C-alpha cells in the first residue's frame, strides 16, 4: 500500500510552482515530501578530482579518498555512520550513463523505505541538474577550479556528455588539459541502431584550432542528423573546412558501430589508428590501416575517395580512439607514455572489473600527475565497449 511519503511526492511533482524554483529550494521541498531528514548534492568538478557541494553548508570532498568518492567511482550506494550517531547514505547522481556527482542523505536512521526514497530523490536531483546546467552558470562556476581559456570555453560548449550508453554499448571520453585545450575534440551519439564516435585533432593550439574542431563537430552532426552514411559524413566535414576555414585542417577518426551485429566501420583521416582490446590483451594492428590525408582542403586536392574500413567486434571488445598527446606524454622518469603503456593500463583496469568511465578518469590523471609541468599537447581518449544483449 502507498504511504504518506508517496502521496507527498506526487503532490510535489504535480505542483507547477516547483518547476521554476532554484535547485536548492526544490531539493529541500522534495526531501521533505519524501519524509527524509536532510540531503546535500555534490557535483564532480570538470577534471573529476573533487565533489563540490551545491550549497556552502559543507566542504568539498576528494573523489579518490572519500566514501562519497567511492560511490562516484563505482556508481554504488554506500552507507556510513556519522559521529553524532546519525547515518549518511551516499547515492550516485547519474544522467543515463553519465556520472554527475553524488547525493548525501542524512538521518537518524535509514530504513529500507528511506533508502528507496533516497534513490528516488537522487534520480530527481540528477534530472533537475541536467535540465538546468546548460543555462545556470552557478553550476559551471562551482565545478571549475581554474580560469578557463577562451579556446577551451568555446570547444567545451560543443562537447557532448563524457559518457553515453545503453544496454548494448557504453562510450566514454576524457579531454585534457581541461582549461587550456586548443584543438582536440570528441563526439559520440546514439541512435536506435548505431553508436557514432568521433575524435578530432586540429592543427595548432590556439583559437583558430578551436574553431577548426568546432566547425568539424558541427558539420559532422549536421550530416549525421539528416541520415548521411559515413562516406557522405566525412565529405561534409571536408567541404565545410575547405569553404569556411581553407587555411586550417585537422586529423580525425569518424566511426560507426552497428549495435546489433557489432560491425565497426571507420574512416581514418591522418590520425593515429584505433586500438582494440580483446580478452584482456591488445590485438596488435587489428585496426591499423593506411591513413587518408587530414580533413579539409588537402584532401579536396586529391582525386581519390575516402576509404571506409570495416571489422566485426566480439562481445566485450573495447575500442580506443586517442590523440597523440596521450602517447607523447612523459612518465615521471622522462620516458614517453607510449602505446603499450597506454593499452596495458586499460587492460589491467578491465581485468579488475573497473567501469569504463572510471578507467579513463584514472588513466588521464596518471598522465597528468606524471607530467612535471603541463601537457605538451592536448590529450583526448575515447573508449567504447560493445556489450550486446544475451540471447
């Protein structure tokens, strides 16, 4: 039988006045409607090192060394006793497959009913954050720890969520240096049948580089959204760059994964070849093909068509797209990070059962923390894993 808390939640959702109030007020009203004692939402900062509260009533928490961070890293519930004798439950805040942060629910005790209501509150808060963060600068300000440079500000406005997914595939990406990116960009999107995945690396490291990647992203999406096949999609990017930025070019991988069959099709435009991780090992040269020229005017001067490559994935395969800023980064001992070290990190994480978004978060941090100053170049990593439904 429904209890009073269910009725109060229905009243909260039906009250049109709650649609326009700020998130803090909406959370407080919803927490009360659910019969919970107190709740605080935390969002991950842009580099996923800290969990920042949306109010000033509590402190920022480290993702790598806190129970709240454990919930964020594993996307799992965690309950802990407080010094006052009360109890705190940590819930992940998720927008689909994207990790937003965590929700802390405090109370004198947490029954099974309270935990269910806490989960419902976390779902509502995630939806409220997602619907507001594109136009509420306060969310952006709280999740930044440095001043963002103009090229990076422009490019980040075009980027999709870090992680997307459904029952058949998950795709996740990271991009550094977060506040100073110049020419790297990524895109991924889902239709009913296909995962679209793209990584670009524009010439240079300035505003013109950012414009090149932004135009490439827009052209790619424009063609994709009218149903263009992969060859036409690549051609659209070539023509857009040649028309609007004829002095610029970029390298890139444009790929499509059929979600039912696992067939991967891609075009390599002057870019490092994708990597294939299968059965906890890198399959040497599995996706190595002769690259076409970069995107833009250089290819339009050629008289040959772009080449589309194809391979059938196996369930559980992980495909890595990356820019050369990853493999050309340096270790603490001054050695190149390199392709093998890059692949080994992902293999070990896979063997440990680590979630794909967490693997990339930790990987990019290991690269950043090994650098004695700043990255020598933008470093972008995208990884997607095909996991078809069992028959």
